C-alpha cells in the first residue's frame, strides 16, 4: 500500500511540474538577436545597444549561416506559444 501512495504522489508532482512549465512559458520573452535590417545578417550585440549602431533587434525565428528568418523586428508580433497563450504569430 505504501508503494501505491509513492507512485501517485510522484505522478501528481510530475503533472504539477509540467503544468507550471506550460503556464510560465506563456510569459517568456521571445529570443532576440542583433541583426542588420537590410541584409538580415547577425551582428554583435553592441550594434543594437542604445540605438547607436546599425543593427535592430530581431525576435524569434531561427538563424542559419549567419542570417535570420521566421521571426520579426516587431516584438509583439512574435508568438511564444504555450498553454493558454494567444498571439498573432511571426512575420
């Protein structure tokens, strides 16, 4: 009987962890990269600091061969997904 209690407690605790991860992922910030807005080449982060460089932050998406795609320069246009989240998706 003690074994059953241990198993059910483990299942409950595991389920709570999954639920917590899904809920907190909704509020997470999207990934951001410093990018040249014309060429979409990745740049060092200092190029985006304080608006003094030639770069702009690019949110979400992915990077391949030094170029970004699948995200947006508009932070609010990037959907983080997760349970109970709503968003408009990238573009």
